[in-house]
C-alpha cells in the first residue's frame, strides 16, 4: 500500500509541477484532489477508545499528551500489549489497526489519479 501510494503521489507531484496556474479549472481539479486526499484519511468510527480522533495517519498520543503519533491506531495497539489482560486479543487489535491503516493508504492513493 505504501509503495503504491508513493508511486501515485510522485506521479501526482510531477503533474502538479506542470499545471498552468492561470487555468482556474485545472487549479480547482488539483485542489479538489488534495482536499479529497486529506478527507480519505478520516475514519468514520475514529480511533479505538478515542472516537473523537478520526485521522488514521496522525493524532495526539493517547500516552503522551504533549506529543502526536503517526499511525496512532497501530501505535496505541502496540503500546497497550504490555498491559493487556489477554495478549492474544491485544495482538488481534494490532492486526486490525494495521489492516485499517493499509486499506486507508491504498484507497487514498486513488484520490490522486
């Protein structure tokens, strides 16, 4: 998913460098793509235990209020393994969060095509 996203984002950046900024429609199309890209990282159910934080790529840390985390669902799930009552369920949560992040990144790439 990351490799595919990187390839598509690189192609998008190359197209962006060639855009005629005097062409209002072309600028609007690119702007809409960027807006949809950002929105595509929003998970409707939010992060586990923190439904008010819905961004899959970054959010404030659940364990350090002064820091943010990249891929917070995965980070929190990994962090919580040590304190989990059932380690098997905790690892299942890690797998689910990796799947959510992978799917989201893969789907987000489509907004840049």
